[in-house]
C-alpha cells in the first residue's frame, strides 16, 4: 500500500520538498505548494 503523497520540510534550508514517482519538486518557504489533492501555504514557515 504505502504512503500516496508526502512532503519533507527542512527548516535548515527553508525548503519543502515533494518527492514523487515522476519528479522531485523543491519549493522555498513562502510558496504555495501543491501536494496531492491539497495545497500547503508555507508563508508562515520559518527557517532556522
């Protein structure tokens, strides 16, 4: 079965990465990130 979609949030680099079978996408904090059927607003995320 497995996990259908997930994200890796890295406060050290200030990025959110969405790995998938076809590609890997990395977004800086502040972007709105597509994640499966959802979107994640990272404008409130803070880097270390």
